[in-house]
C-alpha cells in the first residue's frame, strides 16, 4: 500500500513488510507458505481480468496501454533477460564452467531459439492486459501464512499468460534445484509441495477468472 507520494520531491512512502521473507529464500530453505498458491493465483486472475478488454472500455484500455508502453526502459530489460541474453554470450551473462556443455547445447539449438523468438513476437505485439511484469519468487514476500507481492515497476500491457508463466517457471527452477539444498529424506516432500503449489496456483487462477468473467464484465 502506498501511503504518500510527492512527484516534485520524488518521494514515495509505502507499507513495510515485516517479518516477511523473500519467497525465493523460503523455497531454498524448504519452508512452506500456507495459502501461497491461492493468493498468487487470485492476484494473477484479478490483475489479468481488470486490465483487459473484458473489464475496461476500449477508450480507457487504449489510453492505459499507451501510458504503460512509456515504461520502455523496464520493458527492454525484460525483453533482454528473458528472450535474448540467455541465447548468446551477452555481457551480463555468467555461468560456472561445469555448465559449459549445457550452455553450448542451449545456444546451439536453432529450433529452440526460433520458438523463443515466436514468443518474443507475442510479448512485444500483444497488449491483452496489464501485467505485473516481474512476477517471480524474488517479487513475493511471505510469512508462514501470509503472501505479499512487491516490485510492480516493470508493469506494462502484454500477453495474459506472461505473469503466471513466469511464476510457474520460477517454481520449476526451485523444484529442480532442491537436490542441492535438501537431505534425501526431505527432498521428495519439498518437491511434491512445490508441484502442488504450481497446480493449485493454476486452479486458483482459473477459478477466480471464471468467477469474475460473468459477474464483472464491463468492457
């Protein structure tokens, strides 16, 4: 929540989350968060619906789209980090030498890179709805039973599946990294919970979006 904003002084006063911890740290530590999937699924559904033509009048939607397209510096960072930089030796890339074969395989896969460019085209040309734009496990803060979403500065209009897709991708990275963090006895429990969170997030998204569509359709 924003409590105070002063454009001339470039001053923003906003809510401070404590004792919340970044979700990525909790996933690394193997800590569970009650209601995580339900909160994030509903957040994605409500943001996606209310920023779309289903909810907004055409004139307002186009005006809002134009406003957020002005956030081109942040959008450019997203474009590079997701759709371009992983596939060639970009300046800010780094990986340990043990990953050399995997990196070479990734960068040499022409079909994969062509598919990514197809998604890149959708990303740049599709303004379905207002997105958070940076919804990963580093943009979520949690206690054992509360979830908060932060860092909306990457907001823009784009494909409706982008936010929830990025979130699921981060869950999958956490899933595959678990063997490096867990003892064998805890590994299956931790990985099973992460997969259940992915499933429940999608179910929550579909349920909330389907609830809003017939009840709040004003676009």
